[in-house]
C-alpha cells in the first residue's frame, strides 16, 4: 500500500485535510500553530483504491522550541519514506520563508509532489493561489480543507501520482507472510536468526542496526512462511534519526503486506506508548497478532505470579481486543521461540477460517434468542440470519429488521460469542448489521 505524506509549515490546515481524507476527526485541530506534535496515520479510500496518509507536524527552522526541532526531523523522515507528498500552503499569507525552505527540500527529494493552496473559501481567493507556481513544483491545487471544496479533484490527481498497486501472484498468496515488528532494539533480528538457526541479519546492541526490511523464506518444524524482519533505521544519515517515529513508519509497510504480525515488546520496559501505536496499526489493518515479550531472562526476582501479572497488564492496555496470544521468550537463550511460531501459525489459521453458514446459525441464533438486542423507542430488533462475508479477515453479516438501532455494546456481545464458539484468538473480527 502506498504512503501519502502531508507536509507544510505550521497552521496551514494539514490536520483538517488529514481528518477529511481518513473520514474521521482523528487529528487535533486548533488555530494555535504547532498543535500536531506527533504523527498521525490513517487510511484513505478513493475510487476503490486504498492508501496510507501521514499527517506531519508543521515544519519550522531555526527555532529554539525543542518540539519544533523534533517536528522538523520527523517531517524529513516522512518525506523520505512517502511515495508522494502533498505540500500545503495557504492563500491568506501567500509564500513565506518557511514555504521556500520546504519547497527547496521537496525539489531535492525528487518525489512526486502536489502543491496544495488551502483556505480558498471564495472565488476571489482562487486567483491568489497562482502565486505558488513560483515554487517550480507544478500547478497548485486550490482547495478548502474545512469545507471539502476541491478535495475530490485533488484525490483524483493523488491516485495518478501514487505508484501502481503491485500485483501479487496467486501462488505467493498461499504462503503466509509473518512480520516481526516492534520498537528498535527489542530483539527482532535476534528472533529471526534464532528461528533460522543462522546469523542471517546483523545484530548489535545498538538500536536500529537493521536498515531495511528483510524477507526470508522459512520452512522448518512443519511451518512454511515468509519471515519479515522490519527495519529500525533508514539508510541515509544526513539527518539525525528519530528512531521511535521511524520504527512506526517502517512498520506501516510491513504490517500492510503481512498476514500475521509478531509484535515484540521489551520485558524490561513493558508495553509503552510506541508499542500501543504499532498494535493499533495492526488492528486498524485487520491483521493477525501475536505479542512476544522478549528478554524475559533479564527480569529479576520472578515469582510464581510474575508472568500472570505481566499478562494482565498487557490485556488491560490492549482492551477491548484482549484475545491475543502472549508468549514470553528469551531469544538469546532460545527460550520458547518455537511457541512463537506455533502461535503465529495458529493465528494465521484463525484468520483464514471459514465457518459454514448452517453452523453459524446453529450456534449463534440460540445465543441471540437468549440475549436479544435491547428494544429502542419501543421497537424490537429481531436478528434472523447470520453469514460470514468473503473478506481476507473474518467479517460477519447479521441480518435484522432494524440494523440502525443495534448498539455498539451489542455488537461487542456478538463478537465475544463468535470468539467463544469458533476460536478467533489473535484476529480482529468485523461485525456488520444489515437490513433483512
């Protein structure tokens, strides 16, 4: 899946456009410049094509604000990783020194760039947009990200400049792709080497030794799949790396092209915010997941309940989706690494599972009769029929008379009953209510 980055100086409306593209109010928007300090990742669908969108912070130079320095570094990383870039300016202020600096960086990047003139709210403002021709990056696209004016034409052009989607051969689909992901220096390469029984990937104590995603065909112990050890660091060293941000950037691609993700967590650190960011990407992309807690041998004074307490802490953090296999390992000692493979294989099996419609109705309809959806405004909801949809990850359609009145908590109940009856551990489930 392709990546589109939105860049520009502070307060030109990047987050407003991001929210419009991903179809939800995910990024915080405020008139105060520099509200976006973290990067946001979302998926946009347009004319049947899906791609990832990154909302970056406002690019600033020569600033004493430590946050703006971090934002500047991460914008440069986003530019390097993206397949195409939207360079946002705004017509009210015209071209500023900041804009010229960003335009210079984009010209050097040699990436496809669309100049977007934002806040064109009236016809008169349309003529003010032509000043941005002087960047030499092509004709500016006049839009209003607040009202949505012009965004449709812009998205049509985005699809033209994004690289074509790769065609995956039928025989390649049959081999599961297992991505090993996580923050730098949690032992991703060490796990790959331990599984392969050879020093395939360079391993050092320095965070971010792996500089590219490395795919390896694996066929041992009755398992066959492609193992992907994700990178923790980019090749070029011109800019000081923000490893935490970059690990997520790299993980986006690895997650999107995988079937099951092995999310590695450092036992000494526990589940941190960055781990949760990557976990949420896995769930958002509807991929299978196994959580591996590595470096378990380094935890001192382990008692009989230490593992149970650690597991409870993780399930609390990833709630409500806590039906995830958790494996405690010491990769360096090759402890329980076969359990990681077995768990990943089981999750892939769950993700590929097809439940016959007769079996689904036989198991689920009595559960629905025992605990029917709550009545709304005196109207009773009757679910008559359920079937599994032909999607890459498990999705189920429940047909009823008033689908619009079925609440989220009841959908959760249906999901829990499906997991209980058919074992979908490690796999996100989608529930759809449709008109009978």
